[in-house]
C-alpha cells in the first residue's frame, strides 16, 4: 500500500468518526509510519486484518470528504487568507511609495494581522 498523505490530513478532520481501532491503526500507519506488520503485531491480529481495517477507514474518510468537504474548504480558506495577507502587504508598500495615508496603512496592517491570526 502506497501511503497517501491526503489520508493523514483527512484523519485530522474525520478521524473521530471512525471506530477507535480503525482510527488507531490508520494513525499508526500514516502518522507514526509503522508498517502493516508492526501494527499487526501490536494489535495481535494478522497483517491482512490491519490492511483491511485501514482500507475501510480510507474509504470512509474519502467518502466523508466527498460528502462534507471540510478539508477542501479548510485548504481554500488557508490559501485565501494567505492571499489576503499578501494583498494587504502590497497595499501598505504602495501606500508608502505614493502619498502616504496613515489610515490606509493602519487598515492594511490590521487586515494582515487578522488574516495571520486566522491562518494559525
């Protein structure tokens, strides 16, 4: 099984909707980089049992994302906030090169700070 980092990201959003065992095994595989054999040994089940549980979890995570779109929306918001910060910085630069207006600078600075805070 090739590791798809999208699954790790989806696990952050929808992991609590999986069974505890599915979540644990999927987390071990994607986030802790354990092999199927290592997880099987830790869980006391077969390697195939681990693979099946992870495959079911992957399917559920992808289905939840297809239906709900929280991860996609999160990425879009993060990207948009980055673009807002860049635009505010450009406004401040242009304002300082032209006839400087402190109110414009203050507003652009505030926009940039709020976007930065929301980005995390």
